């Protein structure tokens, strides 16, 4: 049985757990999220996307 879970859902759960259990303040999480949106509009976005996809493929065991 294969379970598919979007990466954004996993990151959201990690962010929630960090706020809840590690005591990270909400404003810090918001600043990090805004930085992510800013970073998505730079020339680094394609490299980050490719690296993330390759990392997920490695974790899933799908080497291409």
C-alpha cells in the first residue's frame, strides 16, 4: 500500500509541532514562511525545487 502525502503538508505539521512543543514563537514561523515566499521569486527557486524533488526521490527510493 502506497501513501502519498504532499511535502507542504509535512512541512506544515513540522511547523505546527515546532510552535507547539519546541516553544518557537508564531512570529518566527511567519517570518520564515515569508522568507520562503520571497525566496521563491529569486533565481535560486529552480535550484531549490530541483534539490527538493531529488531529495524526495531519494527518500522514496526512486533513483532516476
